DNA sequence: ATACTCTTTTTGACTAATCAAAAACCACCT
DNA sequence: AGGTGGTTTTTGATTAGTCAAAAAGAGTAT
C-alpha cells in the first residue's frame, strides 16, 4: 500500500501534467516547487517512484506517469473530489474550506466508505469547484471549457469551474455569485487593459484582472 | 502536532489504564502487546512520549499518562467514537465495520469538521458500541454498568455496552439482537458451568460462555 | 568553444518508527 | 545468597522522507 506521501506526489504529478499539456514530462524543479520540497528530495522521490513503476524517470529528463501511476493518481483525485462534495452537500461546510480537509481525508478513507459516499451523493460528476470526478474505473470526462479571458464582450456564459483552490480567491468568487452553475454576462473584456467586467443577474457588475479571470472557466453561449 | 503513531500509543495507554484500574502503570510488555510491536520499540516510544511530557516513565517501572497525555488521548477517543456514530447514523455502515475505519479517520479529521459532525448528530453521549464519548473539554461520563456475568437469574437487564470491537463478536451480538439499548431477561446464569442463557423479546433464547458474557455490559433492574 | 547560469544529482546528515538479538535487570524460590 | 525465568533495556540495523550544501551536467550566449 503506497504511503500518503507517495499518493500526494502522484496526484501532484498528474495535475502538473494536465496543467501543461504541451510538456511531456514534469521537471524536478517544477515537482519540488509544487510539493514544497528541495530539488534533491524531488530527485530521490522520482527514483523511488520509478522503482515502484509509478513513473518513468530519465536522469536530467524529468518524470512522467506510467499507466499504473496514473491509475493511482486518479484514485486519489476521485477520493479528494468526492470528499469535497460530501463535506459541502452533506455537512454544509463552505466550499472555500473543504480543500484542506480533503487533502488529508483522501488518504484515510477506505474504498468501501468512498463508494458509500458516492452513492449517498447520487454519483456526482463534478466537485464543488467544478473539477471533474473520475469514476470508479478511473475514467475522467473533461467538458470542453474556455477561460473567461477568452469570452467575447456581450456574451452570456455559464461558470463551470474554478481553477484555484485558494480560500481567498474562492471567497471572492462567492461574494460575486460566480460559482459553478451561475449564468453571467461579460460586459467588458479589454485585452489591452487586461481587465474584464462581468455581471450576474441584477447584481452590480464586478471588474477583475486578467489573471483572476483566467482561473474562471466557462461554457460559452450555445453554438 | 503529534504524529498518528503517538496518538495511537496514547489512546492505547489510556484504554489499558482504564481496563486495569488497579495497576498504576502500563508495563512495556503490555504496551508492546496491545500495540503489536516488540518490547524494545515500546521502551523507546515510552522514552519519547516522556520527553514530550505525555507520560511519566520510570525505567523498569512502566508508563502512566500525565494530564497532558490524558487530554490528548481523550481527544482521539472522542474523534474515534464520534466518527463511529457518524458512519453508522449518517451513512448506514454496519456497526461491526466502523471501528477499523474510525481507526484511521480519527487522525485525519480537523477539529472544525469534528464539531460539525457532533452537531449534526445531536451531541451523542455514546457510540454505536455503547462506549461513552468524551465531550469537547475531555470530560467523560461513565455510567455505572455491570458485566452480564454478574446478573441474577431471572433479572431483566438493558444491554448498555459491548466491550469488544471484534467484527465476529459484534455480528454474533447483532444476530441475537443484543445491541446497546435492548432489554433482555437472564434465564440461566450457571457460574459452575460458566454458561449464561439470555432472551430478548419473543426471540429464541441464546446461551453463551462466561468470557463472551463478560464483554456485554448491562444496566441492572431498576433498584 | 568557452564561459556562465540554471537545473539536477550526489553526498552526508538527521528524525521517526521499527526489528532482532544481546545484555542487563528484577523478583522470586529455594 | 545463588540461581532461574521473565521483563526490560540496549545496541546495531533498516526504511521513508527530508534538508543543506557541494558537485556535476545542460543549455545558452557570446
Ligand atoms: Mn493529500
Ligand atoms: Mn476541488
Ligand atoms: Mn488510530
Ligand atoms: Mn466504539
């Protein structure tokens, strides 16, 4: 049984691979950065993950999940996201605080309990942040979404996913009613000024910077 | 923050102290036995717990919780038992399988989530096995119970607590409807034969041995 | 191709938790 | 007091995960 450290590394490697679909591998610098360890630690962990055949590791090359590694990564991701759902839907925790909690529970829960939770929730397909939940076989269905920064002025969009788990950012999103599921209209998208103004229902419009807008993924207007 | 290993040792030491209220200390042999480690490991852990002031340790003497250690032990016990309640009451898991699950979740849950669960459950005072749940301040209210082996023949008793978390034993208890809360009549209590026969409602009577009966704690007839 | 910089790997060290086996100790019995 | 059995401690080793700092390598610019 892999330790929770191993589980965390694999989940992280998976997310980094997704975040940069261009790059074929995850570098030691990148890995050390996101895991909050020194580069030397990342290297020795890469070797040990390679020994367990969770990743392919090429010295000076970087690390890349094997099928085996991806399977495990997706299992942890499934746990993480189902737990987030459960905490929000069943216990009424705030979506801005469930990420940390899920970060530790994901390693402690049995498969049996997880299945029970999945059933209890009615087999949800996305978590409270709009992140897709892998199914029990590890299949993940990713809807085609575009970052808010790409939206045309005047377009009506539906918020689908928030790419940042940071509590403050989530509370900002919440305050302006831009949670997944909400419909909103893009009033201004000024690429030169790197600013975007959006409005939900009858609420006052809100203006945000380009980097903030890039973390909000939307479905565009019906084609 | 203490590791889950430390939490497990302290919880265990607390339970051993309770189990033998006569003995002032827990011996290394005892501790090693219940923790499933070698005596040498128990000794070195005893030293390290003493360094953290969780226990008083006297070489060749044994180990005894300090106030600080007891506080932590009770916090873990509270977590364990509230989690068991939650799994049974909210998710419908069987009481015979929640112990193992709680054994790992007790180390992974935040205080905030625990409070939410406590509230959700309506602040229960006992877990599904009848074990008392320490309150948030660490106070534990132990009802005065007697083992079934002490019951008089013909007495009507109320099952209050099952002292063994073993799955098979719990299923046996369940099969004969002897869960905490059930009222039953002691038909035979033959101390020489070390056998006891008990009946619940209209169900067929069941006969069990002395050691099994000793693990079922009851409230006697109204005085 | 040479030098410089940034990344990666190596080395040596440390902590927590564990075991096996040897040594020390305690308690009790003659 | 001396011996014996059981318990406890010590010793030496192992594994996982980590850091700091030195060494090696790779890529880029001149
Ligand atoms: Mn985690
Ligand atoms: Mn999420
Ligand atoms: Mn535990
Ligand atoms: Mn219990």
